[in-house]
C-alpha cells in the first residue's frame, strides 16, 4: 500500500521536499561557534547593509555577546534565527 500522489497533493509534496532540502543544507553548513552580523546575513542570504538598517530582522539582540570587541551570536541562536520565516522576523 503506497502513498497516492494525486495531482491535488503533488504541489504540497514538492514544497515539502524543497523545505527538507533547505533544512538539510542549513544543518550541513559549517556555522562558526560565534557569528558576527555580517556572517549571519550571509548565512541567511540577506544583505549586510539591509540587516544593519533593520534591527528587528537581526538575531535576538539580548542573546548577543561581545567577543573580541565585536557583537556576536552563538551558533545555536543563529541556527534558530535561520529557520525563522520573513513573517516571524517582523
């Protein structure tokens, strides 16, 4: 007994496949232990300048730490931020 992939459900399965591929890609990237805003922007596929201008889109500011004089976020914070959709970031 297999899964019936009706035409109605095919777009849903295709979207889920894309999401799973993206999640695997994010998990397999080498994310440094501490990330600057520039590194975070690159990982998320955003412009650093745009991210700087919109603090509400940045990773949780209360989670930022000063490491070697620069504001940085731990890998765990960055990974959870990467999974947020645009709607969740606003």
